[in-house]
C-alpha cells in the first residue's frame, strides 16, 4: 500500500509548525521546501524494487548512503545494479558505515564495486589516538538518482529487510518515502557539483570533460557545453469539491458552481509549450552571440569562435 501526497498548496505555518520545522531543519541539515511530491512505501519487498528500478533508469548520477549494505542476495542485486549503471557512464557513489557493515560485508565486495568504476567510501573507520571516535555512526538510508528523485527511510539493504516468503519469513517492518521536487536538492554540495577533468580527443575543441551534469548545463547563468536540462512544475487548477457561489448569466441569480475534477490534461500540454519556449530562448541567445544575416553567416561565426577557442587551449 502506498500513498502519494503533494505539498504544492502553501499556507502560512502556525507557530507550532514553524517551531517543529525549525527543529527538523537542524536535525536534517536541510531547509524546508514546498512543491514536493511524497510517496509512502512499506517494507523491503515494495521498497527495494523501486530503488533498483531507479538505479536501472539512472542517466547521470546515483548516490547511495546506508548503514548496512549486506553481502547477500539482496546486497548483490544492488551491487549488480550499480556496476551496470557505472558501465553505461553513470557516476555512482556509495557511502557505507564501517560498524554497520563490519561483519556483514567483505572487503572483496567493495573492491568489486571500485573495480567497476563505482566510487566507494567508508564512514568513520577506527583510528589510533581516537578511542571514542568510533561512536559516531552513519545511520542515514538515502538513495538519490539524477538529482530528480530521492528515497529515504529506515531500511538497510539486506535479506532481513527482504524476508523469504518461501520459508514463511516476513521482512522486517520498515517504512520509506520517495520524494520528487526541490527537497531532492538538499544534499551536500560535493555530491551535486560537477567535477572538471582533462578531456580526450572526443572533447575537442576544448580538452576538458565533466563526468556528471548535475548543474543541467547551466552555471552562473552561462551554459557550459553540456546538455541543457530544464525542470519545471505545473499545477492544474484546484479540484472544486465544495461548490462556491457563482451567478447564472441567463437568470442573473445566485447559482453554486458545479463540483468537478481539475483538468490534469493541461500538464502534458504545458510540456509542449515549455519545450517550445526553451527553444526560442536558446535561439535568441545563439543569435545574440554569433549574429549574422543568414544561417550561413551564423555558422561561419560559430566556426570562427570554435577555432579561436581551440587555439587558446592548444598553446597550453
């Protein structure tokens, strides 16, 4: 059973809500945001397929953080999904807790991920000279994919949370949520900024490359040469369940409005309008930069700019 809930409707917070929100922000180290869609998920058999599906659909980034990622069939499925994602160019990162995985996962398990291109980090290994340092543990259970959808909750990754219906072993009871919206951006900057690395011949004329595109191709209001990605939100008119007063124009008497559902068909139509407007804005920017009285002149100006830029890097 799951429930989807949107927080698009915004109203002034009561003093108690403001106080609670401030407390949650301090604990979560994230600010409050509106316009998020929340889906409630229950137990491993419902949660794990959603997590694995999100990793399988990843196009740019996968960030997985968990207290336990056990070396069993369930953990193996996640390892295989991460390796597959890394093989198609997705930047995958895993952060696990040393104490949580100490007796559950072997070093060979992590090394296999590293060999496949997955970045793996361990939280708070014991260190000499810090006798009580091991007390700090990472109990976060977070999966963030492409900066667009995030999952969090109480589930670690292992057979205990999956259960075994063939042996009549139920999964450990736990809950998670799926989040879409501005709240997904509330992750550390080191996980969402894009690194700049030396490029190859395929990156000519500028020999630089970025393994990720979390910025969506736009930084500081300037495009950076990567694919331009735009995220927009559109909400249909509110569903009218309690009739409001209106006027019948035929009789000019008071007549309550009809109860009706909102027009959700406006959402896909708005996507077409959005794509067209983005294309117009990009065309304006292209003409402003390169100009010309014809397409041929514009292309020639662009080629000159490209050659001049390549020459700058060739001197280094």
